[in-house]
C-alpha cells in the first residue's frame, strides 16, 4: 500500500513577491486539523521565504489564538466583510513568525451569515476583501469553520485552490463526498478556476492497522489528489496551540514540524504555491 515517499526539494528563494495564490482549507467536520494545518503550513512556507497571510475564517478564532494574535478591540475579518470602506491592511497583524501575518476573527463572525444574506453578491464578499491585499503576499491561507455554509462558500469563491485535511478515521471519509460536491458546485456557479489542490491525511497513527487501512481507502478513492505528506498524531500539536506558537517554532526538530515543512515543499513542487 505504501506509495514511495518522495522528498521534495527546498524551494528557491523568490526574487519578488505576489500576487498571492489563495488556498482554502476546508472540511465541514471539526477537529480534523484545518487550523493546525493553516498555522503550521503558513509558518513552514514563511520559513522558506514566502510571504504568507493567514485568514481566520472561523468565529471560534482558533487560528488567531494559535498564533497569539489579539482579537479583542482588533479589526477582524468580520469588519472587513461588512464594511467595504475599511482598509483591509489595517486588520493585518504580524505574528511571532517573520513573514507570516494574520487577519483575525472572533465570535462577531458568527453574525456574518445573517448579515450577508441580504447583500448583493454575498458569495463574493471575501474575494472583494482579499483582492485588495493579494499583491503583498505569495500565498493566502483561509482557515474555514467546520460547516458548508455561506462563509465556506465565500472562502471557496475567493480561492484558487482547496486543501482538504482528512483525519484518518473511517467516519471522516463519509463527509468528503459532500464536501467535494460543494467544491464542484462553487466551481460551476461561482469560481470556474477553482482547483482541488490536495487531500492531506492527518492524525495518522502508523502503529494502528486502522490508520493504515483508512489511508489505503483514501488513496483508492482519491488517487493522485492525496498528498504524499502525511501528518502523524502527536500531542505536540495541542501543546503548541496552548503556547500560541506554530509547531515549527515550538518544537522545530520534532518530526511533526518536519512533516509540515515537507508539506510546504510538496505544495511548491506541485505548483500550488509559488
Ligand atoms: N496531527 C495531530 N496530532 C494530534 N493532535 C492534533 C493534530 N493536529 C491537530 N491536533 C489537535 O486536534 C485539535 C483539533 O485540531 P484543529 O487543527 O483545531 O482542527 P479543525 O480546525 O479542523 O477543527 C486541536 O486541539 C489540535 O491541537
Ligand atoms: Mg479550526
């Protein structure tokens, strides 16, 4: 079952930055590693000299918390969605990782669904915001909330690519068909250029037959859309989020940090990131 693991070359430095390729991380199931991947991949890409903007698009604000970014009395993505007169750059906050910036979110974002319903072109609200900052970055990562509602549709409409973190559990596979159907619908109706960048297997436990069987099933079902990088289950991730620091800084030599660097190199090799 094991596919040959490739090591991908360290990407060459960029001579100039932007415009960004926008990647949405989504899966309507919670706890599959969307936020952890947004943070860790963003930090790994920044280590490779990419200018990265991470958008917290979940009212829970876990991405903001995981990068120790202030969400109170801060301009958030919610403010930008609803008020086109605000300058998006004013919402951008730096993080402890040079090259990785964040637009935060807080619980206010949970009201966005209700407000957007009455908007013209409500599916394009996020795309309108990101268009104004895109030139400053090489990649923008959108960390979605666990739902397929209007916010996720906005994220898919704004994106060039979708990255689907998938927990290696049998039950996790069930939701993916519905998710891919949603991606296809958005592609047909709103964003013809949208691509499936890959499915990332997370929470993998090499010691269990279960994990290996699920991985085999995922490969069977999604073939070359399954990324070569696999993220193992380790308690280092919750520890890093409590510390408000990405795994690449919290435990730089841990295999989990190296796994996200591997993912960064793979996405550059695949052309998903400059
Ligand atoms: N590979 C992993 N191994 C162990 N725990 C993980 C891993 N990835 C994420 N976690 C932890 O699992 C929980 C859910 O992850 P998170 O990234 O927040 O998922 P999502 O954003 O999809 O809801 C968090 O506490 C996180 O620290
Ligand atoms: Mg999350």
